[in-house]
């Protein structure tokens, strides 16, 4: 699942969790898969897909190509029909890697700001980002109130926002879309990035190349320290009034761009009904993850620390341990070392077993099940393993903008992202009011299932009950205005923006989210198989309906910003 950063921009450990920390082996010998969706098959596939040899599967790297080669080879072995570019299983997605010159500076008044230390320029639009050289800074107030800042005051300026004292309750993407005529949008808080993550600031960023003739560009996004934001305005942030103008900037920012390899994998099982086989039920997951964490960290101490201090993993980046929590961490780690001498391991690979290895291999299992069914569904099933979800839903955006089947022939999309966890030790998210949520043996979150089609949401409930899947659905994170904004953070939304009904299936967050500790040995494979079987059952019911699922809610603007 894509992480929306809360810094700058963008429960104590359960007694059984430590004991279960290495309940499964670090390595697993692959076994032949069978037509049914089974925990054993999922385990075989995930130990391959989330292995260290995949190096974190980051889109734009050879390792993501290696991962997609595995998926395509499996699709071919199952006898699926290729539905990518030029009769292949691959749809190439044009990503661009942007590298910032380390000598880049911005001068505001008499203060010179240095890249990586004081500011970080980012780009989130098609075409060339607008230059901030010669633009005047203006204070936009708290980011939570950005939807009330006058568009005309932003035009051609660099709008500097302050971070709210409480939770971030606005989607920064919506701010970019609304104030798209600004020269730049600046967000303070860069100084809050923990030291162990500072190296990420110097890594090249990857963005989606312009689509067709789209060269509109967009504002430059500046992540700033609070001191740098004050320099732009000529006053501390806590002294500024909304609309106060600051310095005229002099910017010398050099960015080099080169293409980066990335591809979706697309395959089809043809429908059996000549009248309906031209319509498709889409089933998807994302094939990428976040790559490497450098320098390496100690795997076991990191896992214990996060379970005690950051039970939602990267959702709580920057959260520091209280003295009591640190004592608890130290005690648990000492006990672990005593019980497991010689097991200390340095780890730098973000394997993404749950995120979204679990979805990727579940879609493979679902595909094998449907491909081997004696009676095929009436409608066709299209399977899409999207790239670049972690970078900004790039693969699903590209596929829905450039579909390999007619877009209006897709009747629904079922998205699977992180379905490998969800037990009582996992903090799966928080309610809209901020109360922590924990899983249970039957746990499953649903997001977006009734946002476009009441019928689709009702159908999922009916299938779960009548076909005895016995899963307990949690809709907490689907609440309108929920600050975690999950509806906008995975690939289903790329389909929903075109009015295609969606359901997002996930078992939610946990302490290993976007950490090097998201490994295959911590996955609940029987639970994962139950969820995959439900998704397959829902897909078959949708594919066999005598009508398209009814869209009875307003469709969003396909080019607008998502708001949950």
C-alpha cells in the first residue's frame, strides 16, 4: 500500500507475538502448486516473490523487472491469455528517474538554502515542473485549511503552509490539484525526518512520464525545514498571517531526467458467454515495493521496537519511545537474544511480503483457480499486476488511462493489497476518531465497496454469508474524511475515478508495514487463503450476473484529486 508521508510532506507487544516471531522458517523449499487456492501454494509463491533476491522490487529498477518476469512466467504456465503490449503479458509504463544536483540552492532574502539539508524539491505532475525562480513566497496558513486559500493568490507564487498541530486531515494531493497554478507549494517539517531515513532524501525520485501530449507541468513541491520556511516568508511561521507575502526567490535547482524500466503484467481468462465475454471483471494487486533501507538495521531489534513503539510501522514514522516503552523494548530484546543466541542479522531489504507480495501471489492463485475451472465465468476476467503503486499509483494510472481492453468494458475491479496479517497482535489502523483497531481470526477490511455501487457492496456481503467464508468485515477505514485516506492510497482508485465500481480487500496495517521486517515468515497463510477464496468467489459472482453491477453513486472527475 502506498505510504502518504506525514513528516514534512507528505499497545505494548502482545505476549504471543514475540514467541511467534520466527514460527516459520527463513527459507522454504517450493512445492508444486495445485488448482485450488491453498495456504501451501501461497507460502510457496510468497517465499519466492518476497525473497532477498528480489531486492525489494522497487519500480524503475531491474529487480522489479525480475519480479514481473516471475509473474508473467506463471501466467503463461497457467495458460492465461496475454493482454499487454503487442501480444505479450507486459504493458510498459514510462517512468522517469529524476536526480537532483547536490549543488542546487534557493536564496530567499539574504539566506541561502541548500538542497537536502534545508529543502528538497519534488515533482508530482506531468511535464516539466514550474520554476520557482523569481516567484514570491506567500503564507497559506495551516495545511488543514488549504482548501480555503484563494486560488488567485496562489497563481505564480510559492505558497508556504504550516503543519497542523494535530492530525493531517486533508489530502496533500487535493491541495496540489486545487492550487495547480502556483509556481510552488512548500511544506515544512523536513527536520523531523529521523536520522536513519535521511539518506532517502538524496535518492533519485521516480515519476510517471507525460501521457501523450500532456505537458502541462505543475507546481514544484518543496519540502522544507521550518527554519527554511521562515526564511521564505521573512518571519517565523508562528508569526505569519495567512496571505502575508515574503521574499522573491532566486533558485538554482538542477534536475537530470532519464527513463526508468517498469511494467504491468496483464492476463485474461476468456469468458464462456459469447454475449458477455467482451466485458471484464478486473482483479489486481501491485507488483512493486520500496526497495532497500540503507544503512542496514538489526532485524530483530527493529521488529521489537516497532511492535512496542510503532505498532502501525511507517504510518508512525518519527514516533519516539517513551522511557517506559524503551525499558519494555530493552527487556524484550534481551530475552530474545538469550533465547536465540547467534541469530542477530543485519537487514537492508524491504521484502514487502505483505505489501504487496500477499496480493500479488493471491492474484496468481485466483488466476490458476479460475483458469482450471471446468465451467468458466460468463464474463472474462482480466488480471493486472500493477507497477509503481508505492510511487504514486503509476501503473494503475497508466493502465486505466491506456487500457489494453476497452475501459468501459470493465464492469468492476477487485483490488488486493496486504491480506497476509490481521490477527489480534496487529494494530490494523485507527478509527476516524483515532482509536486503535486490532485484528481477529476472521478479520478483513473493506474499503470503497459501496462508494460507486451499492449492489457491489451488498454482493460481497451476500457471498461472504451464503458461501460460508465467515470473514468479519471492518469498514472503519472507509469512513468519509478518515485521516488515513486509505480509499485514495491503492490501485483501486485509478479505476474508481473512471466510474468503475471497486472493492479494496486488505487485512490492514501492522508494525512491519514499510519496514525491513515485512518478511514471508510472519504471514498468516491460512487466513490469506480464506481472503483469496472470498475474492475469487466474488469475482465469479460478478462475472456471472445477467447485468452489469449498477452504478448508483456519482462518478468522480477522472483528472481530479481523490478525497475520501
